C-alpha cells in the first residue's frame, strides 16, 4: 500500500517517515482514549509540555496528537533505584486520538475502524479518560460503554480508567469505579496517572552486550 512501511522489530504499520512529527512504532506508547472534551488533549499537552503537535495517521484524514516524555520527567523526588535510573533515559510516546477512540465503534466508518486496528498494534497501554460531571456533553453511562468497548478491543494491553475533573467532584453525577482520579486543570494526580501508565507498560530496553 503506498506510503506505508512495516517495522521489522514490531508488528504494526505506520505512516511514511516523511510525515512529521513521527509516530515511532519502536517506542513504548501510551494511547489516550475517551469522548471529546474529557481532557485528553490537555492531558497530553500537560505531561509532555507539547503544544498540539499533530501527525498524519493511516486510514484517516484527521491528525493524531503526539507527545513524548522521558522517565526522568517522573518521580524526581522518589528514591532512585538501578532500574529507575535506567528508566530515566527511556523515551515514551503518548498519542491522542481525535475522531477515532472518542465514540462508539458502531459510529466509526470502515476507514476509521482500520485506523483503530493500527492503533491496537501500536499501544502498550491505554488510558481511558472520563468526565463524571458530564460537562463534556456526554452522560457518564455512555462514557463507560465506550470504555468497555476499548477494553474489549485492546485486550492484549493494560487499559486504565481515569476519572478526570477531580476538581469538579461536587458536580459528578455519580461515583465512578476508576483506577485513578485526577484533575488536569489543577494538576492533581496527573504525574501519578502517567507513572501508573509507565508501570503498566513495564518496558525493559534491550541493553548492548558488554564486551
């Protein structure tokens, strides 16, 4: 298929490398899902200090948001171990998915469904963001149904449910059984959520042989 390549070290397809910024199939990757206006782009921008980088993606004319962070960006005050020191130098990729993982599967067209299939092979961990206040414009029950669909689709990787807008908890329509709660607006627990994603990936780089 024109404009495609397959990574030899990881079974997935990506856009042509002339597209910038890159989506690197060899970097450990966090995919962020959830309905529009739940805080996905704000979260990606916050944790990567990105400013809306966009990359083209196979099967869709919509761009996906791409950011990067290193292990050293996390837990700077925590006790350092040999493994965490090594992880400081690991580069992680985090991907926002407008128009793809932000609505029920039955509402995607064939091309968008193929794009989700490609993301399925890219992801090492998925964060599903929820807005329990419903201020995003979608009731929490619909958001949870989308979460369940993502869990079913990405059954080979960890999927963490994250209730955003913790600062608006008094407006939450009901309690939500989430793995984590955070507020991108205030920064509460944002780093903890990212740490949880990194721990869920549990990526160990291949080290060169010592001579």
